[in-house]
C-alpha cells in the first residue's frame, strides 16, 4: 500500500522536508490529501492556483487557460524543464502554451525557494527532483474506487466518470512523459507511492505528516 524509498530524520524541531510534491491519478484523492496535508502542516498549498497565477502574469484570458496548459510539444517542454530558475531570457518568440508552462515552472521554483509548501501536480516532483528537502509523492487508487469517487465528488454518471478517468489520466501522462522522458507514475521517481483507495485519505495524511517530520 505504501512504498518508501528514502529515510530522512528530524533535526531538532525542524522538519526534514519543507517541500512536498504530489502527483496523482484522477479521482484518487490526491488533491484532497494535498489540501489536508498543507492545512495540518501550516504549509502553503499550490495546486490549481499555479495555473491561475501563471495566466495572470502572462495576461492570458481565463477562457484560454485550460486548452493551453498541456498542449506544448514534448521537445520544447523537455528543454524548458532544464532551464534555471526564471527560464531563458530570450523566450519572447515561444508559443503561448510554452510560455505558460515556463511561467508555471517559475512559480513552482519560487515556491520551493520559499519553502514550507505542498505542490500538487504539474510535474512539480520532476522539476524539483534535485531538491534534497523535497518529498515526492504519488497517489493512486484502483479503478472502481476512483470511479466511485468521481461519481460522488463530481456528481456525474458512471459513463461520464469512466470517460473522465481516461481523459484526465491520458492528459497527465502525456504531459509528464513529454516533460521528463520517464513513465508517469513510475515508483522509482518518488519517495512515497501510496494507495489512497485502500489506505483512505485520513491515514494517507497521517503517514505523510510522519514522513515530513522524519
């Protein structure tokens, strides 16, 4: 249910991890776990607000955001993911979708520099992979539990939930794989790999709280 690949220890009263990134399968409970964990730790939560902040900085109208976010080409994403904080100076000619990703990356890196944050999605674990104080987590659940959660949370029918799972998982996988050249959800890329469907949201949060402390 939980696979842990690294051991860190508490030094005095300082948490060993002051950055937590959470990647998640659609309707697995990852967003809720991230929010509850941030609340419990007193950390700042970065999730969908990353997208909103990036769009605001670039002065992109709201109705254009959703389609832009993950429409960049793989080669461009991979190159941009390797740029230092702030990105390349000569990015004026980039497509708008790539500018949006670069701005999201900048926000994620700024959040990591400030510390005490939980970052959900947007390949943040990969972007911050060299940060020693970053706990990278992947949340998943079995198919039927995800379908049930989607029905309950989104108020949709089973057929719609099935389509939502396929669509969102594919979108996240394509984005992550293009960016990282690694398979989305590969356990080797995370310190913790958690089955929220079996463990439950509350226990996942408690386990992560202990992991953050060391």
